[in-house]
C-alpha cells in the first residue's frame, strides 16, 4: 500500500512538473507536453480524417477532401492548403489519436441532425479534434459543404495561434529589440531568421539559406487616407518601399509586386483592424520571384500605417509550409497603443 502511494505521488509530481502553468505578463502561457497530454504527432497544417472506408470514399469523405485539397491562394503553383491523411475508425487508437489535427466523421441513427463538436488538447498538445455527428452521408456532406469557411478557419486559426504563441517565448531577440527601438512595437520572428538590414523606417531580416530563403520585413509610412487599405494604393506603396530597400545585384534590379496576382481582404488581428494581402513578388530584370503575405495595420498613436510582411524565395520547391510559418509571425505584431493598454 505504501509503495502504491509513493508511486502515485511520484506520478503526480512528474505530471505537474511537465506542465508549465505560469503565464507571462500579458497572460500568455508556454505550451508544454505532459504525461497525460504528450506532444502531438504530425506537422503544421496536416489533418488526419478518421472515418470508415465507406464514408471516406462516399459523399462525406469527398466533401472534406475537397476542403483539405483546396489550393492555398497566393502561391506560384497549386499546393493544397492542408496535407491530409486517412485512418479507419477501428485504427483510431492510442497511437493515432495523438495527431495534432483530427477530423472525425461519425454517422448513426442516434443523431437526428448534423452537428460539429470542437475539442482541444484531449489526447496530446497541441491538438484539435473536430467531430462531425450526422445521421447519414448526405446530411454530413451537406453540412461540410455549407460550413467550408468555418472548418477552414478553425484549423487555420489554431495553427496560426500555435506558431505565434511559440514565438512569444522563443524568437530573434536582436530583431525584436530593433523593432522596438525604431517603431515602438512588439514583433517576433523565428530565431533562425538572423541576417538583418536596417533602413529608413524599414527593417528586413532573412535566413539567407542556399536553396530556400525566408524573409520578414516591417516598415511604416504616414497615414493619408483609408484608401491605403485598398488593393491598387497598397501595391503602389509596397513597390515604392521595396524598390528603396530591397535592390537586386545590379542597379536596374529591385523587388516589385506582380499586380495580376494579389488578393486583399480585411481581417482582425488581436481585436484590431488589419488588411491582409497575399500574392506574388518578382525581381525586376532578374529571374527571381515567389509568394508573399502581409498585414497592414493602423498606428493611431503616431498617425502611421505599419506593414509586416513575409516573403519566400524557394525555386523548384513547395512553398506552402514556408509562407504559412512566416504568416504566423505577422500575428505577433503589437502596435504602440496595444502595448500601452497592457501596461
């Protein structure tokens, strides 16, 4: 009995020591695994669908595959927004149920209508499990089709929040310090993006690798009007900043936007308005280019617009994972008034 009690107490100590429940000054918590919720398997933007083969190949399975296979906008070649895998319900066990993103389809007469349930960190961390209950394949497929944007948004937001949260606790400190000094903003980027160039109201960082180059920049300009948050003015302003700060190897070379492949939309970042832009960049008079994604934010305190952007150069390589990683960093930007409100 005594040995059993000691073992129980030891297990409790291990569990609680593996969990980091302390929060930073702004309420963020470092995500850690424990004995009860070990580290999840799979890579960012990978989704495992749990469904019997008859469902996977039927109406419901094809409906969810259509969502997962949908190309991510703003890439030079078609790449699905998610990587998918499939496992039958009978193989959903202690090994497979620790996957990071799971979509389950459960059909049965006990369900009177289609309903979706979302759970987090049930068997591992980080993890999200989306379970769709429905009486039959037709209702399940109709529900999935009618809630396409919601399903996309749940998984995408979860992945962005995970990566952004990690950056709060581990990031390029030198870059963050430079951003704070120049813009009075908080902005965090991955530690491996180390090479930095500082210009006038412009900071550019790159990992400068041989085959795949990830870049992040932040710049500001005076706020003139709300038209700055529309497509054509945005492209013009972006091209001006990039020509000045990101030249090529020769005098007649500089980065510019491909105006035929730019998409913009209004989003909310940390409760504030932002304009998201994604599309393709190219180097003028040079055979270089790739995808970019940016957020334009208003700094009301200083009467300016602050833009944070990630762009990738990775010829002959898949770029979805690279650009998604940079996109998550954009969500860490905190404008001066945000910082002031949290003091």
